[in-house]
């Protein structure tokens, strides 16, 4: 049968990275660090995410362009989460250059998905619309997960979330919170 985990999500994230990644090749370590950074951001632990992203950049420096692009994506996540869109735009340009060198168009697409969400949070709908147009073209021939992410971002953009933060996470949870806040009392929610 299916067993449930009684471990809080924040402890589960910490447990997942307690296994040393130092022995991994730079590319695999960059992937592990990017996932960990995304998880930490989802938990609101931006400082720790920034520390991991900086470590990922240091480890990937001088390695292949794909590993550098993945590590830079972790950095992009932190910059976007903290609202530093000026530096995030510079990192996005670096990721585009590295992804082109590595011949990995999906790497820049993933970075653009992070960037588009940040643009929505910053209420820059015009800029976000341009990114969504690019992402939609890529998503047409992308793997299912990428298509799902692009569809979710497009749905969020179409709703015009106003002051509600767009966060990486389960769309169901975001939908439930928005619906509850839209009702005058708990019984009607």
C-alpha cells in the first residue's frame, strides 16, 4: 500500500540534500543544487537558496556550458524570488548564451519560465506576455512537464492576479487560496 511520510516538507528538503553531492560531477551537482534551490525558495528560505546557488556557480565555473547554465538557473531563481530583476535579466542573458553553446534549447526555456513568473509578480504583464509567446512556441514540441508549466504560467497571466504573488508550487493550492479569499466567510468558501 501507499505509505505517508510524517516528515514536514522543510525537513524532507533538508534530508534530501544531507547526502553529499561533492562527489558528483559538476553537471549532476548543478542539477541537484538547482532542485534544492527551487525547494528552498518554495519554503521561503531565500537566504539559504542564495547560498546554495552561489555554491553551484562556484562548482560549475570552468566546467561545460550546460552545467554552468543549470547553475546559473539556480542563481536566476534566487534573483527572481528576491525581486532583483535587473541582475536576473543579466543572468538570463548568460543562460541563453550558455544554453546556445551547449545546444540545449530547453535549458533556456526553463529559465524563461522562471523569468516569466517573476515578470508577472512584478506586474510587468507586457514583458511577461512576450516571454509567454516564446515559451508557447517551445512548449508545442517540448516534453509534457514543460508544456504543463507553460500552461500554468499562461493561466496565471490570464487571470491577472493583481497583488497575489505568483509562486512556484501546486496550482491546486494556489487556486484554493484564491477561492477562499474571494468568499465573505469560511462557510461559503
